[in-house]
């Protein structure tokens, strides 16, 4: 499917790995110009250059930290100066503190998640939305989580801010729709990220006779995830939805909270 993104400018915040990097790869393969915002752009500079060569487009890595007031504003201004006003923004950055019940979460952990998850999205949207509005519109995708609507006691702080992103998505969709800007959210479930790798590796180390599939089922049970498809999702499977919602193919979708969770509670 032609996503009709070729020649347009996109920003992926938190795009250096996982579903963020997979989103970058999809957009670049479709001919889009992509700015990857992360805290260590040098770490992916070579991969970005290779991707750009392979698809004859532009893929650049930029330094940015959404948790610091003013930081992402400067990054967005730099990106816009280099490749024009963005047609799309994906917020795929991820912050998660140690799993703990409510009475064991320190105030510093709440503050960290507030600054990274909610205020990170607010700051970035504040920097990007006026550029989109002045340039005829655009598309924004915020990444929430299945736990925003299926909270669990062991991730109460994380889930609270993911729920805030769902509300923010709906509010921005209503506010900026008249400006030609669509705002949607993708809510991934159990996706193979770094935490998945470490959990599986630990189980296989403790139980050398165990298969990876068996270890995966144990991890899903431990985190209380009843997945209809019976497996973890690949980062690219979430990225497919993110890229679609960023594209012109999703022209009448806004305020959508799209579950990519293999079939869980919602």
C-alpha cells in the first residue's frame, strides 16, 4: 500500500530503537524524509545514513530530551529549518520506572514519568502543532499503552500517565481538527522491547532446558497478560499502525485509540 508520505517530512521522537526505529524504517522505505530525535544521535548515525542511501531519501538523527523544558523546542526548530515544516509527528519515546505497588513509588518516580511521558508529549506538541497549522495541517501519533485502559497494581504510575496521553489525544484531536491536523494514539500491548529481552534471557539462564516460546508464556503469565494471539508482538507490528495513522491513508481517522495488543482486556 502506498502510504502517500513520499517527499514529506516526519519526526519520530524516541526513534532510535524498538517500535520507534521500525516506524522510521517504514517511513523511509515509503520515501519520506525522517528526523529521528533521541538522546544519543551518534549511536544511530550510521544506520540512519544507510537507510537514507537505501531509499534515496533523508534520515537524520537529532539530539533531544523531551523531559527538559526548552530542549525539544530547539530541536524542532532545527529540524524545521533543515527539512521544512513536519507533516507528521510520532511520539514513541518510552519511560518506565521499576514496577512497584502504589505505596512503594517514590515521588521522584512520579516526577520522572510526568516529565518524560505527559510533559514530553505536551512540550513536543506545543513546538510542532503551530508549524503544522501554518503549513496546512498534519498528523500526530502519541504512543500510549493497553494499560491505560486496563491498569494493573504493579504499574500504577506508568499506567496513570499513559491514560493521560489517551485524554490528551482526544483533546488535541478536537482542538486541532479545524486546522487540518489529525491526532491519534496507538496503544501497544506486550511488545518485544529491551525489557522483554532481559526477562526472557533471565529465564533461559535459570532454566537451560526451557525453550524461548515456553519462557515467553511464563513472562506473559507473570505480568498478567492474557493475549488472545498467545504471543508477544514484534516492534514492527506496532510500527505498522503508527506509520498508517501518520499517513494520508488514514485521512478520516482522528481521536482514535488504536489497540495493537494481540487481543487483551480492551
